[in-house]
C-alpha cells in the first residue's frame, strides 16, 4: 500500500509530537524522584511503569497515525521530538511538576492534619481503655502467679512432710 508524501509528513509531525509527550512523561517521573527519595524497589517499579506508559503512548500514536505500520522515519521523528523537548522545555517542566507536587503535599497535609487530630481525639478513649485493660490483665497475671506460687509452696511442704524421714527417737535412760 502506497502512502502519500502529505500523509507521511503528518505521520512524521505526529511522531515528533509523540516524542515531546514521551519527554514530558519522563520529566514527570524525574521530578517525582527529585522531590521524594525512594527505595530501589520503588524506583524499579517506577521505571517499569514509565516504560509501560511510553509503550502505550507510542503504540497508540503509531496506530492512530499510520495503522501501526512502523517505519524508520517514525523512530527518527520520536528522537527528534524528544531532543527538541529536552533542549527547550524540560527544565521548566521539571520545576513546574516539583512545584505542583509540593503544593499537592501541602494541601494534603492541610486537609489530613485536622482529620488525624480528630481521629486521635476520637481514639483517645479506646487507647485509655486498652491501657486500663492491659494494666488489669498484668495485675491479674501477677496475682495468679503469686497464688500459684503459694499453692506450689504448700504442696511442696506437704510432700516434704510425707517423704521426709524422721530419725527414730533416741531412748533416754534416766
């Protein structure tokens, strides 16, 4: 099937735009890492998620623009779009995303702080009850231990009385 030059130009420009979008997605992940330190397992999960998102973006663009007929110029267009984006808008995007993340964290803390205080206040009687029950349980445990010790001491004394051999009384002459 022949593709016209104008259609190829549209596909090329669409893939350049797709390269820009891929750069924006990369910068979003980069800003998230810059704003918040993460464990290696979280970074690995983010990388996997990034590549899945990139794959979906590129596949959908190729499917919509060229019915998923992959041509070499489409890959070149992706690289050109990414390079143009990284040379022009990348640092502004990272700053903007970091500001948005910081704002979202502040708003979340602003909303969650009163909720957490209310939850602590509501849970205070339950905490006091658990402390009371724990104290009573440990007191009961201590009393039970003392009682068992008394019982075992009494049993031990009885056993000693039964099995202790007494010396025969010496006869006294007198």
